[in-house]
C-alpha cells in the first residue's frame, strides 16, 4: 500500500480529491460526489486521534463506509505522536478497509490552534515530523499530510515539507493561504509551484479551485488537485468541460443525497442535516424560491421526496433543460 502514489505517477493519472470538510464530508456526501464523479478520491471529515483511541463508538460510527466510497482516506488531527500511532492501529483494521491516513496540519480554527493541533504544527515542526515518523512505524497504510503554505508568512514551506518527506510522508496537499488568512483573501500557488521543484513526493494544490477546467489552467508543475467549497451541492465540479447538469440530474442528486443521509444517520438526524443541502442543489433553478421554505424545513425523507416529485411533475417538460445555462425561463408566478 505504501507505494500507492508511486504507482499513480507511473500511470500518469490525473487525480482529483474531495477535501476533508468538517460537518459536510460524511458518508452520504461522499457517496453523492462519487455517484456523479466516480473517479474522485474522497477524504473524510477530520477526526480526533484521541477520540478514535478512546471511543470504540466513534470508530465504529465514522470508519465503516460503502464500497462506492473506496479508496477512502481518513483524516485525523491531534498533537501527541503516540496517540496518532494508536489511532493508526485502529484505522488500519481490515474490517474498516481504509486506504490510507491523512494528517491535518492545516485547520486554522482558533480553538484548534490554541490546543496546538492543526496548522499550529507549522510552528511546532519537530512535533509534526515526529507524528509522521510514529505513524509510519505504527501502520502499513501510507501517510499523507494536508497543510498550508505557512502559518503567518514566516515559515519556510520547502524546509517544512522536506522534513515531512524525510519522515516518510508519501504525499502533501498545500492550501494556498496561510493559517492567519484562514479563508480570507485569495489562494496563492506561487510557493506551491516552487515547493514541487524541491521535493520528490506528489504535491496537491487546494484553495479557490472552482472546477476541473479551472484546475487545468492552474496546475503547471503540480500533480493533482483538491476541491473544497466548490463541491458544496455541486458534484459536477469534478467533471471536465464546465459541466452543467439538467434539472432532472439536479433532482436525482437531491433525492439520492437525502436518502443516503437517512440511511446512515437515521430519519430524524438525516432529515435535519439534508436541509442545508437541498435548496443549494437547485440554486440556479429560477423557481427555487417557491420551494425553499419546504426544503429547509423538511422533517423526513418522505417530505423531501414529496417536494422533489412535485417539481418533477410541475416541470416535466423542462427536465432535460439546464438551469445553469438559463434554459428554463422564469415565467410570471400565479
């Protein structure tokens, strides 16, 4: 398994990744992405290594997944190298079928940084290197890292990543903002291009990538790309050619996502969580406001399905049209 990335380079595959997204990247979300773009490689929401070590319930809740999600990456965070090693032993159990482990060294949230997790490892580099070293000694799974181009602009990215590479990290993902920027300003890939010229492992870029075609215009010497916010309710962003879905495709994606959330999180919780997704799937649909209130207050999968079927019936002559290209006219409301 640890030669996975080397094999991809030999094959010259152009890989795309779904970024780890706390509160979004659960099993249902990953399946919704893979249903449209089977080639995308998914990374889980990030989980505490300490939590996985001390809670069998957590491990049995978040590590099992559907076959269509394979190969699945599990991202973990913490600051204690020993707990990372213990968590790796749990993650690599054959019953979970996890492909590899990614280490969160990028999260800029204040509560994470104050606890010396996430992007704080950019300024606690000896600990960062020890984490990767301990993980490699503890598991046969390959280890990768997601980080930022620096914490506050005063760190040397090449030096940091070389240290991770020397500790046997097999891949690095760089978000094009500093931790201090968080999600403000524009992502800058200049340092990432320079990094790639100085390391021997694959380098993935992340930040402000809108879709597959946008990545092709930015890739230069980098290996692959990762999308975060642009994937929200838009699994088509991983397809080449600025793909615009039809109304039928949008409604089918909504129905699938809602059903999978209920399957994985049960009726009540799944139906509450789907609310933040449903309207956004059809945000380019000119009649979306007519259905907004019902979609954001749905109480069950049956409720969601009723609205979706109503749209299908009302707009049965427009199902093959593409709202994103304004092919459905906004007529006078009754």
